[in-house]
C-alpha cells in the first residue's frame, strides 16, 4: 500500500490528467453543438447535485426537512423572479436562440406595420376598373 503523500500524488495526477486528455481531444476533434450542450448540461447538473447533497445532509440532520423545503422554495422563486426581471429588460437576447426569435417576430411586426402604412397611400390602393362604355 503506497504512503499517503504518494497516494495524494497519484490521485492528483489522475485528476489533472483529465485536463490534458480534454485538451488533446479538443485539438483533434470538434464535437457538434448538440453534443457539447449535452456534456455541459450533464456536468453542470452533476455539480449542482453534488453541492445540493453536500449542503442538505448536514441541514437535515441538524434541523429537519422544513428548512430545506423553505430554502429550496425561496431559492427557486428568487431565481425565477430575477430571470424574468432580466428578460423583461432585454436580457433574453443574451441567448442566440432567443435573439433570433425576437428579431424574427420584430421583423414580422415591422413588415406588417410598413405594409399597413403603404396600403393607406392613395397611389398604392387598387382602383376599381372603370366601366367602358361602348
């Protein structure tokens, strides 16, 4: 069995090797957007779960379930309120899909408004055909 310093060194090298492997993979292979998004979502979900388990266990043992329920409820509500506040002030444009959707709808509204204004011009309104008298 290796000594504690040697064991720490080996575990540190193993943990740090993921950076080298990831860098080599990134140089040799460019994953698609969907794959990258899935990997990032998995990683962030795993990190969030680890933090939640690390925090909730001591609180549950010390005070029970009520503080955890109140904390999660207040945290979720605060997150939703802040996200809606930011989005209402134009922050939704920070996401490419949201900005594309906004610009598409804005362009449609603007085009409809221009066409409505054009149809009120006398020269652009279709005139009724005059009856030809024989």
